[in-house]
């Protein structure tokens, strides 16, 4: 009986270790890094309704590939996104990153290390510029846009970096300019506050495996 207990005890610890591995290497489990943009930081006019107003989700999609989904949670009929900026792992060359848009209002894509500022504050590596003319498809209420990002060794965590401080606000993980706020005549810069949580998938995997391991040990003690 002692031998059986020892084996199951080792199995329980193995499951906990596996959960820790999932947490430490979220890309191996197709983990998702989510940013909810829920705070206006520029002194402008925040979008209407309840925050968050925008959501960005980076999901690992196999070796060297990450999918990005941008979702509008805007509620004001006149509101639209004109610019959305992101950061990239500073140990990698953003110039070697390939970004291809799959769906949604067409964005102009630019890349450059610390090359872009959000309202003059912070320096970002990736800039997406969406149409602003009323005659063009805008990124507005109900819009989504998807992108495929490819680069050597990237995972969703490759985009979990703060902007380089520059100015009086931030730094932030991402920032976006929403125009047409305040009934249509104003605008505001928004960002995620507080710091985003680690991947929910990694946490769930860790919790479930650890609980299972503990359960096995309790059962054998009865």
C-alpha cells in the first residue's frame, strides 16, 4: 500500500509540475494574452458607456505564429478608432516581424523600434492606422479585425511589454486613439489599466492539475 501511495503521490506532484510548465510556457498551450482598454489617459474625452471600450487578444497559433484579434466594444454611434499601438519583445527585431491582416477594416501597418507615440506619450513598436473618412469602412461599433503575426520564436508573450517611457503618461502595454467621442466632436487616448492578468488558460490548467493531484493524495489517505 505504501508503494502505491508513493506512486500516486509522485503522480500528483507530476501534475502540479505540468501545470507550472503550462504557466511558464503559455505558448505551448495556445494561450491567449488579452488587453482590455478601459482608461482614458490623455485628458481628452473618454468613449461613452461602460469600459472596457476595446479588446486586443494575442493567441499563439503554432510555431513562430501568433493571431491577433481586435474587438470594438465601443457604444457611441459616432466613435471610431484611428490609431492602435502595440509593443514588441525588445530582444527581437520588430523589422523581422511579418504582420498580415485577414479581416476587418483595412489598417495601415507600420513597424519600428520605439518609433510611434500615443498622444506624445510612450514609444511603441507597432502602429495600426485605421480609416478616418466617413466614406471609408471605419473600426467602429461592432467592428473586429484579425491579423496573423509571424516571427522566429514568437508567442503571445512577445507582445507583453510596456512602451518606452516618454511624456507624462504611462507606460502602457497598448494604446489606442478613439475619435468621435463626446457626441462626435471630441477624442481620447485609451489604454489598459491595471496591468493585465497572465493567460487565463495557463491559470486554469495549473489550478485543475494541482487540484487533481491533491485529490488523489487525499483519496489514498482514507
